[in-house]
C-alpha cells in the first residue's frame, strides 16, 4: 500500500510540474534549442581555427613531392650529333620553408584573427542576452494576458449578473426593455473581449513554445515573475561600457587596424629559410640538396597590393564610424528608457489608487441600480471604468518590466 502511495505521489508531483512553466526554464530551453545560438556557437569554434591558420605561418612548412614518367625522351649529344633515348624516370623530394621575417605581417594577421575570435564570443553573448530579453517579454506578455483574462472573466461574470438582475427588474416592472437589451449587449461585448484576450494569450504561449523548441499544453500555468527593481538612478554612460554590441564594434576597429597593418607589410615581402632534398632517377641516378635563405620582394603586382591596402584602410574607417553610430543610438535609447522609467515611477501609484476608487464607485452604483436609483448607463460606465483601471495597472506593470529588462540587456547583464 505504501509503495502504491509513493508511486501515486510521484506521478502527482510530475504532473504538477508539467503544468507549471517558469521563466528560467523557458530561457534555458530557448538558449539550448534556438538555431541562432547554435549557429553563433559554431561560428565561435570556427574563429578559433582561424587563429590556428594564422599561427601556422610561424611554423616550418614541409612539402613532399614525387614524379614518375613511364615514357620520357632524352636527347644526348654523341659524336657531334644528337641521339634520342626513350626511357622512364622518377623523382622524389622534399622542401622545408621557414619564415624568418615578414615585417610583422604574420603577427598582425594573428592578432586580427584573435580579435575575430573575441568578436564571435561577444556576438554569441549578445545573442544569448537578446534571446533571454525576448523570452522575458513573451513570458511577461503571456502572464499579462493571463491576468487580463482573469479580469475579463470577472467583468463577464459581473455583466452576466447585471443582465439577470435587469431581466428580473423588467419582470417586476421596475425597469424597461431597453435596460435588459443594453445589459445583454454589454454581456456579449464582455464575452467578445474575453475571447479576444484568450486568443492573445494563446498566441503568446505559441510563440514562447516555438522559441523553446518544445510542445507545451496551452493550459499551462505560469509562475509569477518577481517585481522588477526600479533602476532609474543609472545613467547611459554606465550601460555604454558594458554593452555587448558596442564592445563588438570596438573589437572590429582593432581587428581592421591589424588587417590594415598586415596589408601594408605585404609591400615589403619576406625573408625565408629554405632547405630541399631530392632523389632523381632518369638516365643517371643522383641526389640533390640545397640549404639557403630566400628573399621575396613584390616589385609589381598590377596594383593588387595597393588596392588591398586601401580596402583595409577604408574598412578600418567604416568600423570607427559604425562604432560612433551604435554608441549614439545606444545613448539615445537608454536615455529614452530612463525617461519612461521615471514616468512609470510617478504614475504607478496613481493607477493603483484609481483601481480602488473605481471599485468603490462600481459597488455603490450597482447597489443604487438594484434600488432603482441609478440607470443602466451609470452601471455600465462604472463597470467599464473599473475594468480599464485594472487593465491599466497590468499594462503599467508589463511596460515597467519591459523597460527594466531592456536596460539590463543593454547593460549586458545576465538574466535572473
């Protein structure tokens, strides 16, 4: 019996957990399954191999070669005339090339690829933070629609009760048929608004499940998110130093500067140590070897090196202006968010007080209506004002969370 109860309790807990969805779980699943995160993770791994490719120029380059010609014609002088001999021949050999000095071209290329790796890492972090911010918005929207649906349900129940009262009062001769029809219209309107809110809730949940990459029941329960902390004392300059997109733009400037240095170094060529060995077997069999130093100086390339240098220089300038543009846009957005944050700070208390006052008015008007001292228009107006005040508080909370979450994303803060 105890074993049966244990199994039953386990299934009960699992079923309970399956019906509850937390914000942390949604963010975790989205980060695991979203294709953009997977793509950027692969890009980060790819950038690491780019560094290895650049560093390979510092290491010896060893090349092996082999040739075999089964039919080859040799021409040899004999007694003042030339005689041809047809025979096979083969050759094997190897070459070792070690770069000695290339005017820091390889060093600049390595540093540029290291910056590319940092850029890939920052891009991944930015994408993760942005995805977490989007999930927060969708989750909070679903939570807002859930709470709004609850208010709509209460409003529908109120209208239904008022309609029943109107029918009873009409039967008693205390109200007219117009009262009954007006209450019925209000009931239908409340039912339509309830259905619309439910549809918006299902849309938000469907979008959330798509981000998560999982199928979840639309009747799932959402856990209440902690109240967003008021952070209106922060400044735009504090966020600028921590923003992932801006840090990426700074690294792009550094990377393009190194690429420009590498492009300039191409004009001077390189000094290489070369060693080779080969074994030749044709008419005669012999070995050949060579050890020495080679100098390569590009004298004329058809303008290719000069053009590449100018392209690198322009890329560097574009990166600088791109950084300035992003910094300006970031400062503008943060300043506007902080202004909105202060606005909601002052209006939240007023909206909460409005809910209390409209509720008190609604109760009084409904009581007066039962006694025949108020019209149906007054009742519907009082009910509508209370509903709008309630929804206004919910919208204010949703907007406040959205602003603070956006500020956290712009500051590069991890999701809580």
